[in-house]
């Protein structure tokens, strides 16, 4: 009996010791397992479908008084729960999102807790501060993403040169590097999201969610060259107005800490999305699920749609009896074009406000804004105004009130080009103020989305992408980038890519031209991007003159939805090709893109059921599209089971239920 008692006592002690060192959290289907370590430093590790996805990685916060939350962790309370709910987005790639995960909350000595969530296709954690009243200063955050081996990764560096501190100020536009983790530059920082290729074709995308009054995370190589660590822009101390047309605030000096925050609050989620097949990463809802619920009770005024855009085509219209440019007559022409094709909005991009003044109340004399807005109302076309960060920030309440009362529908705000705490605060203040006056916001010159489209659904779009605008001045390989970013950038949320070029060129014929710009690849590629890329406020970037030369094509393009009831990625391989299907009502749109490789793909439409119950309209690359990118074929019969895409090509199929 005594021996049995001793054996039982040893067993209990062993179990207690194990529970003090490691806690396990599994996803609902049991295929994702997170292990929380409590020995010396708080750590996490993740196994996904049997693959060691994340090796033990530390998570700590250092406060100004030297306290390190997460060091020598002592758990005082442990709460587990299952979250299972159906979310109804306002403007998203599906009309319902299932938020299903298991959550573990550990309360620890030192006035903080940590939430851990395990989804079937993702993992996330966040710190919750409970430091009392007032504010605390966060000196540093330790966020590690360690891997078992030196795996290949896709990552985009800050596109600003200089020291790491100088690189914190950037436009978040760059192509992806594809190298082993060890080859990430030690003197460079990469912005989120980033993707790591793991064994058995598993992919992991690192990002963050719920950026509220806290700097965004960049990544650097770490841990014997087999991992990445978070690095954050310190809080700006001194700044001066400057940059593009005096619309930016340039950081001259920073504090030696990251942020000054409320003593009791939650910090952003550190999130990792997983997939077993490349295609599944493109429809991962982790970011949307982790975001705070909407703060708006009425969203009926938020109207996604298409935009006739002026800047990319350089206001270059023809066959008119006035001088085209930034003037009232030109914008009335754009409005008439939009009205003719059912396009919901026209944007007045840079130039309508007096240059170098950073004042959106000073309108150039060539623009009669009231007349333009009234003309739009008569034609059922809304007006969106471009503005720079500094101009909006210094007069936010007045600008939102004034232009809302005039009838403006929203703002495109540009040139923030940072994501330190002050800029993140600006995003949230503008989202809230704009919502007060029923205005939509498109953030340009912006960091990636982090769930704000759920919390403030009037934030309808983000840039944070090296989009088509670069084709006005750059010869970068846009075609390969196009079939890479759906697996990385779009995991974070919608993007303002600005597609729709009508002049299309193969690799040999492409030229960067400002006033008559063109795209790389075929016409059908541009068309397919309206399906592949998620963009609730989506530009028609080219000149109305070019669109009106092809009225049937333009009519089809203009009626493509910008939000969806259902999304399915049918096939795809990162940097090579992708095929996506999206449904709106009874209409399905199925589209594909390839890289510079000529490719024949089997497109399985069996998910539609009986194909005889559908009418089809198909756009495929023409037989000569490899020589002349504008060549395409339009048919109205059931598509072939195999579809040819020319180099840099694409296709789009519309299937309408009879």
C-alpha cells in the first residue's frame, strides 16, 4: 500500500510539474497543436498536421520600469473556452464567416494575461495588460517566429534605403524576395505579411491583427538564421513637415521606447495562418476572425463599388472640345462615362487641391467642386476625394463635416508611409471621424490591413501593395508578383491594386510610359484580376476614351461585383498560377492567372452542378495574345475543360443560373 501511495504521489507531482512547464491547446479538428512553455520564459510552439510549424519561440513585453512580462512566468489563472459564431461582413469576399477556435487565457503574476487561439488553419496570441489606471510605456516587445530548419521564405523589404531606423518610414510597396531564411539581410527589415514554406507543402503566413494605438511589426532574421523576430518603429519624438508635396511628417528623432499605452488594454494579435495546399491560403479568414467586432450600428450607407479613376491614365482623354486635365469639364466627362456604364464613383485624385499647402479646403480655380458633385448626383455617380495625410490630420473633423455636407462619399488618403504608434492612431481617428459623417476611407501609401475592415467597415480598402501604378515608371516583373501576392498580401485583407489597363503588352513589348501607360501580360489577365484580387472599392484605372472604344467589354467589366457571397479557390501554386471562383447571387465568376509561362489548366466546374442549367460568357486569351496582349476571345458557350493561358495571361468565365 505504501509503495502504491508513493507511486501515486510521484505521478501527481510529475503531472503538476508538467502542467507548470507546458500547456497544450488544440484546434477544433485537433490538427493544429500549440504548446505553451512556462520554463524561464513564456514561449509557444505549433505543430500543424504533424509538421513542426513553429519551434519554441519567446513572447515577452518589457516595460519602462524594467519589468519583463513573460519572464519567469507564474500562472495564477487558466481559462479555456471554445468560440463558435457566424459573422456577417459588410464588404468582404463572402457574406458569412465562421469564427471557430479554441482559446486559452493565462493570467500571470505581474498584472497581465495572454490569450492564445488555435484555429484549424491558424494560431494567434496577444498580451492583455492589467497594470491599473493611467498609462504605461512599452520599451520593447519580444515576438519570435522560430523554425526547425532554414526554410525558404517570401518576404518584401521596406522600400526605403538607409539605416533600419530610416527604413521604418516606407510606402510598404515592394516585390517579394524568395530565399532561405538565412539570406534575409541583417541590415534590412521586411514588412508584413511574410510566408514561410515548410515540409509537406505546408505554408505559414505571419501577420498581425488589431493595430490600435501600437506600432506595426516588421521582421528581421533571427535565431541562428532559422527564424524571424518582430521589430517595431519607436515612437517619434521630433518630426517636420515635408516629403511629397509637404503632405508627410518626416521623423527626425525617436524615443527609446515603442509606445505609451493605456495601462489596461489588449495589444495586437500576433497571427500565423497555415495551409496544407497553396490554394487554401488565399481564402484564409484568420485576420477577419481575430479582429474586433464592428463599432458601427448602421452600415447601410457603406456602398462598395467601382471607381472611374483619373490619375493612372493621366487625365488623357480625346475627341472632346476642351483641354483635358484637372478641371471641371474633364471630371464631368468622367462622370458621364461612369454613368453610362453603371460605375458607382469617380475619384478626384491629386491636383484638385492647391499644391504644397497641405490644405484640402483650398481648391484650385480650375475646379468647381460643387458643380462636379451636383453633376454626379444627377448622374447617380458619387465623388471621392484624394488627400494627403498631413492635410487630413490637421483639419480632420472640419474636412469630414464639410465635404460630407457637400455630398462627397469618401476620401482616398495617401502618403502616411509609416506605421509607428502616431500613424496607427491617425488611421483609427480617421476611421471613427469618417464614420460619424458617413464617409468611406481608402488608405493609400499605407501599411497592410489588420482587420479594420471588420471593426470600422467604412475603411473599405487599403493599398500596401506594389500595384499597377508602378507600370507608369517601372519595368519590375509585375506578372510574377501578381500570382504571388494572393497567397501572401491578400491574407491580410483587401487591397487597392488599381487594375483595368486597356493597353496590354508581352514581356518584349512592354514600356513604362507615364501618359499612356500599359500593363504587362494580356487583356484577359487584367480582367481576371477583378476576381482574383479582393477589392471592395475597385478602380477602372484606364482612360474613359480607351474603355469607350470597346463598349461590350467595358459593359461586362463595369458590372463585375466588388463584394461576394461566396469564394472558392479552385487551384493554385504560389508564384505560378491561381484559379478562383466567386459568387454573387446566382452568378459565378471563375478566373485564372498564370506567370510568364504559357499554361493549359484543367478547370473543374463540377461545383456548379448541372452545367446545362447555366448561361456562360467567357473571356480567354486570343491565339495571338502572346504577341499582342490586347488579343482575346469572347464566347457564350460552355467552356472547355482545359483552358489555355498565354504567357502573362488569364481568363474569366461568368456562369449565370438560368
